[in-house]
């Protein structure tokens, strides 16, 4: 059962997702060599609570932190720690909030200083695969149209698509139907209608597509130890186009000043 939102509910979801976007911009301002992922988490939690919202991930299924901070070969669900970011690292930061009862959820992969050119290409193609997926997110299309577009872009760069983890619906719950895979065939999956809100979140690997879960029960790593990238938008399905409820503009304003 797909829960279609009213225009008023979509505006509330936009507020939640804009707060996530602003939180990720704060994180962007702090990322540099020597900074711990736990310090990023502390700053994000304070910012979210100062804006009358709650961290959505903290306590969700027992997750212990506000952010997921996944470094290098960590795909998603990395737990913030005393690890100090190093020049050449990449860190995928996933953030969620609850504001006025509605969830926001977005992710961005950051370069720490100068990074390897192949890894930079990975980030570029992952981001572009997200944008290509968003172009398919309009009423009358099917979820598989998004999945196909993401996969085509990622694989055209020589990268691989993680299979075990998918995007999802978003609303009064963090994870609602439908699942939104990052691989698939055009014309398959549920048909999208105006009012459906989904998170599109490509998780793309430099090497093999296979992953493994670490002993902490959360962190997912690439099986071959090569880097992974992750970008995520919340999107409201509309007629003829997607209404993107997240933005990377705040993040990129910060990064362009660095």
C-alpha cells in the first residue's frame, strides 16, 4: 500500500528535508583532516535539536548516533567514532531528522582534502546517477525506470551498483513502501503517482558490487576494500517532473568557499 501525501503534507516533508540539507552543510563546514567522525555527529545533533527537531537515526533499530559516517570502503551505516579523517579519505554522511512528525533523509559523500582521481570519478558518477534517477521520478512512470537510469549511469563509468541496499518511501515513518532499488529494468515495479514521496539513494562501488556487514551489526563495507560513494535525495512524485525536497546547494556553497 503506497501512502500518497497531500500538498500540505509534502510542504511539511520539504521543511524536514531542508533541515537535513542545512545539517549536512554544517557537516561540510567541519570536515577536514584530523576531525573525528564523532565530533561531526555531536555538532549535527546539537544543530538538529536547536532547530526544534529530533535526530531520526538515533535509537532507530538501536542505532547509537545521529549521523551515519561511512569512510572509504564503508558503504553505509558507519557508526561515528574517534576515527580522525585523513587527507585522501572520502566520507559518506547520511542524516535524518523528525520535524513536526515528518521525516527528512539525505546523504552526501565528501572528499577530505585531495583525493585519488579514480575516487573523484566515482563520486561524480554516483552523483550523476542520482540526478538521472530523479529525472524518471514522475507520475505514470514505474520504480524500475528510476532503478534502470541509476544503474545505466553508474555502470557506464565502470562502477558497480550495490544490490542489498535500496531507497525507500518517506513520510511519517523513515522507511515506507515502496523499495527503490538502484538497479533494474524499465517498465517494472510499482507505478508512481503524484503525492508519493521516495528517497533515491545510489550506493555505488569503485570495485565489486558485493558487500559485507561488520561485527558491530551496522557498518556495511565493500567486499574488496575499495571505496564506495552514496548520495540521497528525498523526492515528491509530480506530473511531468520530480519535486526534489532535498538540496545540495547549501553543502556546495560551503565547499566552494573552502
